[in-house]
C-alpha cells in the first residue's frame, strides 16, 4: 500500500540541471486524461488516498490535511492549481498522494493525483524541451516522448514533465 521512495539527488540541483544528466528517473501519474511526470528524487513516498480534513479559509489548491504516520501533511490539489478542472468524482480506489521530499520542498506536502502509473528512467533524448514555455514562471520542463507501437505503426505517447517545486511554490497553509 505504501511504497517509500528514497531521494538521492542533492537539494541544491536546479530543475534544468537535473535534466542534463543522461537519464532522469521520473514518477508518472495521471491527472484527468493526461499523463504527467515529476523527478523521482523530489518524491519521498506514494500512499493511498485517505479522507482529507478540510481547513477553513484555505486557498482552493489546498484540499486540507491528513495524518501520515503521526505527522500532519498538507494535501495539495494539483488539478486546481493547473486549472485542469475536475470531472466531478474522485475515484478513491485509484487516487494516490505523492508525498514530496520535505528536504527539497521545505515542508510536509502531498499532491493528490488520479493515479500513479509507474516509475521509470527517461533518456535525455526522449525529453523535448523546445515545447516548454520560455516564460520564467513556466512549470513545464519538457515533453517526454515515449515510443509506442500501435497496430504495427510507430507512435509516441506524450508525457508532460513538470517542475513540482514551481507548481507548489508557497503552498503552506
């Protein structure tokens, strides 16, 4: 049910420096109908979704808090922050909370996602950074092009690689 993931990258490395390595390990997750990825070394663990205690007067992207093995963890609604809307119902059976490494983020924070698909290594040449916005505040680091073979034809699945540190920003409650 809970799979701890260990962080091994120094907290001083910037998001763009992390992509410069030959390979990048990522956690792929689903939000609505799209697939996103974040750097594995920003993740402490992945846990099953549990009931969230809502907090009054909190921003829309803060769902509330949960007790995670005796520690209070703020739950961040990444769909709300990215303006992805909500299709109405959360499938609690598949929903997961990706708990971010508090050494990198600075505090205990989990992001609610529809499902965690896998943890994988991505070769640098599979990351298209030309599709990233040139804007200073852009949270998109690049687009991962995963080769697929569908009905004998070559294709690729597009995965949006995001900078989770920029997305959560100052998400404290």
